C-alpha cells in the first residue's frame, strides 16, 4: 500500500505542476498576441502540457481510488477533500475549454483575468492539504 501512496503523490505533484503552469502559457499567449509575437510554439506547448496533465490526473484519481478502497471510507475530512478534488477537476476541464479556444484562434480572457485564474488552484489545493494532514473531522 505504501508504493501506491508514493505513486499517488507523484501523480498529484505532476498534475499540479501542469495545473499551475498551463494558465501561465495562456497569459504569455494573450500577451504575445497583443504585441504581434509568434505564439505558435505556445499553442504546441499548451496542447502537449494539457495531455500530460490529464494523464497525471487520471493516475492521481485512479491511485487515490485504490487508496480509498484499501483504507476504507472514514471520516468527514475525506468527503470534504473529495469535494475539493471535484473543484480541482472542474478547473482542469475549464483549462480544456481555454485550450480549445486557443487552438481555434478564438478570443481568450485578458492577461489580468488569466493571472487571477492562475491563482485559483492554490485556493483549492490549500484546503485539500489541510484536510489530508490534519483530518479535522
């Protein structure tokens, strides 16, 4: 079971790295368009990063499910954590919407809005860490 925990942590770290970086690519893309820079490479980077991030999300969710089944369903903290994970998944899928718009050369939100958007996963991750470490209820 400890190997599954290690795999789960590795998958989460990789997933979160993508979730933190992909919105930054969107910011650079929007700002690059504004000053007529060549942003084609950013489109490729975003597509590849989203694919990797999605794969890591699948690994994180599947290994987390395995841990859940192995240790059982216990405590209200786990339900609260799972609600926050659902929010994180929602964020992940909104990145897909932005990626599709980027790939289609459709308008994206401004760079300031995307910078704020980039901070949302931190606000979701902090309660998850709190619930997992302290198991408050």
